[in-house]
């Protein structure tokens, strides 16, 4: 049976995207060239056919609950009064949804229901049955978040540094420290490690389509950064002779100590510390801990007592 010109024009337009095997039947009636997705389809290529500019069409998804919608911006469609959305490549099943095209070439938004659609096919219905069709891909896969740099399990610096990446380009990130709220962040990221105690860092990637990595990446560590705190764990009675002993500790795994009697110079010491040749009268012992040259306990532990010969 011989196909008429109107039928062939419609089939040729579908060849642009869908690659139909019926292209051969139309070669004698019109010349059709392949148009990449995102390019404007020229009316010179398909006479009297509709025109689609898919770079002005947005397929978006809300994540909770899942709901897809299709929106055509001004200039998205020309030469058509209606657009239809299909989920099958052959366009044989009934349209999922339809919408009227506005005078400025925009349409929608078109509600596509509560299910995620990885790919839909948009058809602009033009005059005399000549139509244009394009496939639109919906990104419904979340990215994967990876930590590429973490601190040691015990952090003795003031900050714990992290670096991370996503499996997709153009992702944004959200970070959370301990059980705090998620906040926008970027790599690299630093977490305060002062004060002692266990801490945790969490990061998740969000892709350009809004998909969130629900699992994300996390890292737990022991924070021992900043200056140490010093405490006395053993001191003499209120009255002693000219010799006595003090015991002390700090809240870090490794500390250096400095001791002082009254207002004399600070000297390096260790616990237990034996004070000798003490002069009679009221005396004050002070001890402070430090890490390196700069992290020094600003509030030394102190004890005041009386020495009798």
C-alpha cells in the first residue's frame, strides 16, 4: 500500500530521535538530517513540521515524595498547538500526559505522576499531522560520596582535615559534625578537634538533578587537639618538712610538663616530682602541661602549703 505524504512526514520527524527503520520510505519526499539533542530543529529540514528546542525543556523530580514534572520554557516549541508525553519509544501506548502550547512557545508544567521516569518521549503535534519528537532522560540515580583524605584516628592538632569527592560532576555537598544539622560545605573541610572526646564527620553528595546520596561517607576519630589541661592527682599535707612529693597528669595521651615553686622559673619535670630544700614558710607549687612549643596549658594546677624545718 502506498503511503501518502502526510504519513511519511510524521514518520520522518520521528527518525530524528528515535531512529525508526521506516526512513527509507520517505527519502523521495523530503530530506531529513540528524539533529543532536539540544539543537534547534529547522523548519527547512521538515517542512510545515513542529519545532522542538529541548535545551529549553526541563524534566525535574521532587524527591519526597517522588514526583516528576515537565516544563517548557518560552521558545521551547514552535509550529505546534499541543505536546504529548509518552513513556514508550514507539509512541504506540496512550500518552502519559498532554498540555497546550502557549503563544510564546512554552507549556506546562506537566505533572507526570508519583513515579520516577528515567526516560520519556516528548512529541510536539504540528499542523497536518507533522510532528517532532525528542527523548528526555531523567537522572534518578544518586551519586556516590567518597572520602579521599582523612585524619589519624587520634587527632592532636586543633583541626581535623577532610577531603571528599562525588562520582558525578557538578555535585554539591552537605556536611554534618557529630549529630548536628546538615549544612552546605565544600572540599576540603575542617572539623575542630579541641577539648577531647570522640567526634564524627559525615558528608553526602547531591547531584544536579537533586538526587541525594542517602548513605554518604563518614569518619570517626578521637579529638585531642589544642592545649592540654593539667591536674594534680597527689599532693602533700597542709604542713610538710623541707622535702615533699607531687603527682600530676594531663588529659592528652602524650604531654610534657613544667613545674614551678613560688615565682621561680619554670623547669621541665615529670610525675612524680620531688621538691627538695624548701625554705620554711608558705610555699606554692604549680605545674603545667604542653604539647609542642605553642600548645601550653594557660591554667596550671596549683597547691599552696606550709613548710616547717
